[in-house]
C-alpha cells in the first residue's frame, strides 16, 4: 500500500494523465478542485504533497510546477525527490517531551538552546523514548551498545550519567532521563 499522497490541486487534466500511470507511481493520487479545497481534510494523511501550478496557495506542503512544457519523467522525479526530502526532514527531527532531536546535526534542542550530543546518546534517547516503561541496563547494553549481557560493564550507567549531567548543565533539567529501580526512562511530560 502506498503511504504517500499527491494531492493535485485544480488540474483535472494532470490528474487524468497521472492516473493512467498510477500502477507505476509510488504514491496515491488525489484530485481536489478549487471549490472543494477549503473543506478538504488533510489531517487524515500522514504524508502528502500538494501539486500546484502557482504560489498563491497557502500551504507548506506544496510543490509548485510551472515549468512548461515538462516531461512526465521529470515531473515524477521532482515529486519523488520532494517526498524523499519530507521523509528525511521528518525522520531527522524527533520530539521527545519538551525537546527536539536533530539526528543529522546531532543536536538536542529546547526552545532556542542547543546541546551537541553523540550518536550513541541520540540512540539511547530514541530507544528510551520508544518504550513506555523503564528500560533495564541489560536491555540497553544489548539493544543500544550491542554488548552481551554476560559482560560486567558500567558503560550504560557511565554514558547516561554523562548525558544527564550535560542536560542538567545546558537546560537545568534533572528529570529528562529518570532512574527507577526498574531501569531508565525518558520523562515525556511537556
């Protein structure tokens, strides 16, 4: 099933042409007229781009095509590139409670403050974020550090201690990573 949706704004002819090629496309086609656009529910889509031929439409998810004539292969390529950019940006900015992680820049952000973090620190935060329960040191060793559980090491505790110290110093937050008797957990309260 295709998860990406291309909304064609007020161009029945373009929709008809692309619909003929639909089996070769990696996105769904949706045709919306000018009069129906204001009532269209975009919230039902996780991933969409609106294909328009001018810049007057007020929406951030738009791809403007006004280079005519255009080869359909070039148009499809532009659409696919736009979907890739959106996917890259969506994956690179992850919200964790009051914080945002920019995976590409390796930065933890809160408001306008930024903290450089390592790849391992990012992986730890993201792993803890995905779980709704405290994570044991053993599980973190196996899942984030790829250590065998039989090894006696304090790597996890040391890394989390350093990360908590960095976060406290930069953001004055002692409760971002919570330590319980069952393990570590991200405080996701906003």
